[in-house]
C-alpha cells in the first residue's frame, strides 16, 4: 500500500509536498492526502508547520482532526495562527487586522482594501508618518536650544506635511470603514412615496412591507447589496412628517439619526411636492 503521508512528512525539508494515505491511530485508512511541509522561518507563523490537504468531506476532516488530537495536537483558538505570526514578527498589527478583514470580505472592494492593507501599504504609510513625527520632535528640541531661522522653517514644513498625512490617513479610515461595513445609503422622504418599494426592487424580493397607508414603515430596515463589486448598506427609513402616533414619531427620530450617519441620501419625492410644470 501507499506510505503514510503524515509519518513520511516528518523530517522532510521545507517547501515540499508529500502524497500518500492517512490512517487513524488504529491503522484504519481515512483518506489519500497531500502534506505540505513548511520549515521555520519560512512559514505563515514563522514556526515549523505542516498543511494537510484532503477530500472535502466533513466526516474525513473530523476523523483527521480526531486522529491528530489523539496524538497530542489540539484545535487552534480563533485567530491563533495570526496571533502567532504577529508575535513572531511575520505580520505587524495592521496586517494582522487585515487578515480578519480579508476573511470577512463580502465584495470586491472590501477584498481589495484588505489585500492592500495585508501587503503593508498602511504599515508603510504609518511608518513614514512616525519618522516625520520623530524628526519634528528632534527639531523642536534643537529649536529650544538654538533658535535659528532654518530650524523654524524646517519645523513648519515638516509639521504641515505631517498634518496633511494624518488627514489623508483619517479620510482613508472613514472610507475603508464604509467599504467594509457597506456604504450606508439612507432612503428617505415623505410617507407613502415609494421608499419601501424602491428597496424591494433593489433587493429583488419583498423585504419591506408595502401599503397604501401612510406611516407603514416605523422601524429601520437595513439590507446589504453588492453593486459592481462595491458593498452598499441600503436603509429604508420611516417617512418624515408631523405625527401624533408615538411609535411613528419614534421611527421618525431614528430616521434623523440614520440621515446624520449616512454617506449617501436618496430622497424620494412626488412631483407635486415641488409643484407641477406645464410643457
């Protein structure tokens, strides 16, 4: 029979792949597998590692895990491999956070954002900013000891540059957060103008309750939609009007809160609200 792939992989050099059978602790065949060997420091965590590729059966995966546990292995905690990579210096904190964003990416835009961060773009920008701030601190100390015009001009130049870099990073955070969570789009307007109908059309299903009775929508309805690879979080809000209904007023208050947080506002209206024009 074929050799035991897991046993054969022990002691092999890194960057090699080994094919064979994988058996349980009693010698019973589980699956034909490939075992990829990684040697420190050339691995994700910087440690010696082995990766087992098997057929996509839940039973096979469970049996392999049970067998490994019998030989002293344990199931990793959530995010443990990324933590190990961070502690070993394989990833910095920004890149470690990008791993979670990469896994959770639900559209092309959020995936592109996470992959950029994972490749170190933001880490490089933060490192450059740190260098500017250290240089600024050094010049401040120099200015305190020796008041010179050249030092003052350098202080102004570096301070302006650092301020602009910080502003750009802050803006990129707001954009990145919107892309990760879905760009919030509030659908608002007077009652009974078709806000819920528009949301249902965008979703392709009857998600929001539609009625001829004004004030039907009293709570916030949120749905995520991907358009051309970009995630949008559409929010159907209660119609804005004067109302004596307690529940409807609460819904309108929530509408104003949503509007203050939305990046895009779609105001739905009827032509009569602005008067009619003759052709």
